[in-house]
């Protein structure tokens, strides 16, 4: 998916073309770009180009791209990501295991260098999810292994797994528009019995120039809304009740935190209330169609590291 990424598109596609295990087909969804991206993309003869007249959001655009592909494995790739030449080779080999539904490599920030962007997703009982190791130095994440889920900026999915997790004909929930939709997909894949894997020798650089700063009013509004919807849709009853005090407390803290920067971000609460009936309906579909018991998923809900986060917050200068 690309949205106003002309400066980064050539690097992204060049790295993709240079893969030791090149993709059979490359689909690019342009999400209403106005910076010349569409004109440049139209001159690339080796891609399938889908164009949207406006920005439909990350979820909707990626759903279009998935539907336009035919392979048994699907790479979702942001246009602000450059893959090492062996990224696909090192990630796709893990699909020899029949239970693997998604695989990610080690995503590093472009600036500052040697800083981790994501090594997969971690989820906490109080309803928050984050990229493992984000903003840590590139050390301590060199062990391959299972993770809760994967960051869709550069993730490989088994099509069978994606198809099993479809809700209302959508792979990624389009009501999310942007942010946390990949975490929601992680949950559904887990409920359908699929595992996610992290391969540290597969490296990619994430410029994070995609949809703006994550503390912009619009993005913070989406994050607040999508976090609530994800909990409602995916927590089993026992996990919801057990973690309810923490869920309420953390939601309050985040709402106040966001409102201090941008009061309009609190509109995410109204958005969540408006979308709640659809979220509850989708929850029923997920819980009725799940292939594993809650006991198989609950262990992934980690304790939130309050002390570490408080120290980080106090040290923040932005």
C-alpha cells in the first residue's frame, strides 16, 4: 500500500525486485496519492496497480491488495519499508510448519540507525499492544521464536490462515481505517489456531514516513477507538472480567494522555461507541467460529511493565 510515498517507492520496489526468492506477483495499491506517486507507478511494467481516488485507509487498501493476489503466501509491505535481499527467503521457509500462519523479520528504524522498530507484537492484559522491542537498541532480539503476532508493515501470511480469519469479507477490519488493525488480525488468527513466528536474520528497514506521526490528532483518535474495539471483539469473557479494572484504568490514562496533546483525539471514544454494535456482532462471529479454547490464547496476555513505562514517560522530551 502506498500513500504519498514518491520519495520512498523506488527504494521499496528495488529491494523487492532484488529478493533471492522474488515474489511471483507484485500488487501496489495507491491510496489517492497526490505527490506524483501514481504517475511514477504507472510506468512500472512489472506491477499490478490498483488506484483509489481517495485515501481509503490502511485496512481497506491492503484488503484490496490481498484479494488481487493468487499466491499461497502473501506479503504485506509498506512503501516506506526496504527489505534485505534475503528477507523473503528467510521468512517464507518457516511455512514448512503447518501451524504457522504469519512470519515477520526484524524491522529496524531508518533513523536513528540500529534501533528496533518491531520484532513482532506483544499484548497486555489491560488491552494495550505494542511492537516488541520498539525503540530499543538492536540487541537482545536475536532468538527466533513464536510471537503473539506480526507487524503488517512487512509481514508474510499464509493465505489459508487469512481466509480462515475473514469477518464480513474483510481480512483487516476496515472500520479501523489505520493502526492496530494488524493486532486485531493477530487475535483472529490466534483464535483460529494459527501461530506467528519471528525470524531475526530476516532484516528490513522501516522509515515510518507512511501516515504521519503517531501522536497526530487523527492517528491518536484512531488508536483510542481501535484499542477499545480490539478488546471488545477478541477478549474471552473470563479475560475481560479478570482484566476489567486494568482495562478501565489504562483506557482512562491513555485518554487523558492523548487529550493533553490533542483534545480532539477524545472523539475516538465517540467513534468506538458508534461502532460498538458492529464490534459486538463480530465478536459473536469470532467466538462462535474459534477453533481453540481460551486457555490456548490467555497465556499471551502479559503483565504491563508499569515501572518501565513510567520511567520512559518521565524521560520523554518530545
